[in-house]
């Protein structure tokens, strides 16, 4: 069982990714694909006059402030990304099936409607937030679909325990899915070769991290890589065999990562 | 088995519709919900500077010209509508699960990449069109989900036989699903009480049409109602027990229609 997460950053070629995934799926590999939607949501938000707003929590994490309008823009943007990924996989012969975490209670968690942030050096409270963290995975639904030969493609919109749609982090959602399914490998694809000792020098790639030392490497992670290292740590604690931080820009990004390219943790 | 199609016209209250559907689902009724996306796509297209274009085919049918950009806007708009419907059903306790026809090859058909249209009295050919008509339904997938207690919510984006995403008519897609599942009832909800003898006079509701006479009533159908009467005819020919043209604006639109409100055909 392989769980792959792909973001939406520049330089990522969905066409090549889907060709590679379809080839592996046709070879009998059971695969779940999780995607993001940040960049597309930013573009759509700007174009529709509701520019994105990022906030820093008191614990130092930066995240998107997701008011109801932003949640709906996120539904639109991820709706398109999900459809295009499913389409490309279908064109390559894999029977892809798109779902959000909200669908069939696939991914559930608590909604964080109120967040404490730091702005201009002061603590503030922000309300009407539609975000949360995945706490439960409906493995029955995923197993059912995988058994029937479908390739689930999952958008990072979970459901709260009250049934509300919530924006969740895609990397950590992929980690939760991989742990729940007892996946052998979680592959987190990005637009760099893996974790770099001296960011952004790509020649400083760290090719292996022993699983016990993962948290020591957190300080090296820049920007979005932080969430990936956090997700990797959560997946390993949840029993996933290994986590690979791989390069989505390669012509065969998944096969290459499975063959050892990128940062292998485990 | 009940298949319900709801459009996105003004005056339709999704909240009340979902409450009614969830109540019926909790009472043990097996339900499939199909939705549209026209109005939301029009709004998004206008806002993003790619205004909708409607064309009239040589056979006299009016339809949306769906170039690739419009298809992607349709993916966004239906992505949001689908998510909001799933969310509202989940909040009411029904385990809804959203899919496009493209997902898992649920709905397949031929893509009509080229259409012959009439414009300014002249015949023209329009290319790069991403539309089609549903010819096959993956009943295995729907049955599997229904058996496990999920309530499928389906967006009218099918897959071509080559795996391309295609825009299909929601009413006719619902008819194809109802026929394939051998549904007892197909309910097509709209923002009028049913088929009217003298449109738009709502007091001229036709409350019953014998199944053999459905095609005689086609000339009475105005605008979008034409596709509904066509869908009704296709569903009845496909073996559906009865088709109801119902009023989505009522507080309990589905229960009312099942109790005989609207135009009952069969």
C-alpha cells in the first residue's frame, strides 16, 4: 500500500505524475493519492476579490485564515484540481475516483472555529475559521474502494464531528491516511529533491534519516517542508513503514522515489 | 430506490431539501442525489472574465458551449455545489458521499468535440467542445455505496470513453442513473410546481400524465423544462416506475412529491 501526497506548486507536472501512478496501479500496486489546493485557492481568491490572509498562531504556526467565503473558494479550487487529476489518471488507464475527506466521513476531526493569533506583536482572537486536524479515518470506505480496483484521489477537506466542511493540511491528512491503512510507504512530493541540509542548495540533499532521529531534523525544514516533516513524524509514529520526501518535478517521480531518490525516513 | 435531481435556480433552499432527504434516508430509503451547476458556472464565468456562451445546434437544441476553460470553471462551480450539498446532508445525519460521473467511470459517454451550430442564420462548426451524453452507468459502484449506507451526491461531469471529463446534462444523467438502477421513482425538482399547461401560470399545473402520452406534452415545456420532459421520457423507456416533476421551493420538497405533489408521469 502506497499513499502519495502531491502539492500544487510551480514546476509540478501532473501529466507525468499521473502516467507514473497509472503504470504502478496497473502493475497491481494499491495507491491512494492526496492533493493540495493552496496555490490555486490563492489565485482564485485574488481574482475574485477576496485575497488570502495568513495568520500566525501563538504557538508560531502559520496557516491560511479560512472564513466561510475562503472555504467555498477552497471547495472550488480543490474541486478543479481533483477533477483534473482524476481525468489524467483515467486517460492513462487507472480507475481513479475523487473524494473529499468530508465524503462518506472519510476524514473527521474537530473544527477549530476560533484561533488565537499574533498580529503586530499583539495577541488577537480570530473567529469564523473553518479549519481543523484529522483525527479519524474511515478505513472501511478506503478498503472497499481499493479492493474493487479504484484509485482514490483525496482533496484535503475533512468533516467536523458535526458534519461541517473543514480545511485540513494535506500532508498531515496523507500521514493520517497512511497510518490508518498501515501503508508500507508514504511519499510526500514537493518541488525540491527532498530535505536539504542547506536550503535552497539542492546538492545538500539528505538521502536518509533514521526514524528515531526525525524530530532532530525539524529545524532544517523551511516553509512548507515543516508540515511535511511533521507529517512524516506522525506517519512513522502511526506505524507507516517509511516516509519519502520526493521530487515531483522528475519524469517518473513516484517510481524514482520508491527506488530510493529523495529523502528516505525510516 | 429514489433518484432525485435538483438544479441550482433561484428560490431553491438546499437546507430544507437536505433535511427532507436526510429524514427519508434515515427512514431506510435508498437515495441518489444528482445536481446541476449552470447558474453558479455562469456567475463564476462572468466574474473571471470568461462569460458563458450558449449555442443553438442545427437540430434546434440550445446548450452551453464548453471550451476547456469553461469545463474547468464548471469543475470549480460543481465542486462547490457538491461539497455544500454533502455538508448539509452530513449535518442532518445522512452519510452523503460526493462523486462526479467521471469518478470510477460512474457515467460514461461519447465526447462531442465538434458541434454544428446556427449563428446569425448561418451554419457554423464549433470545435474544442467538452460535452457529451451519458451512455453507460457503472451500477456496480453505486450499488456498492448504497449497500454500505452511503448517499451518493453526483455532479454532472461524466467521462468520455477515452477518460476525458465532459459536461453532461444533469436531468438526463439522473434519468440514465434511475434507469440503470431500476429506480421506482425519478424526481426532477425545479422552481415551478411541475409541468404547466399555460406557462408561467402556476395554477395550470398538470397533475398527471399517462406514461404513453409523455411525448405529446413536450410542446408545453418551456426553457429548461424541455430537458426534464426529455429525461422523463428516457427514464420511463428505461424502466423507471414513475417520474415526478416537483417543486423544489416547498419546505419538504421530496416528501411532498412522493405524496403526489407536482406532475406525476407514469
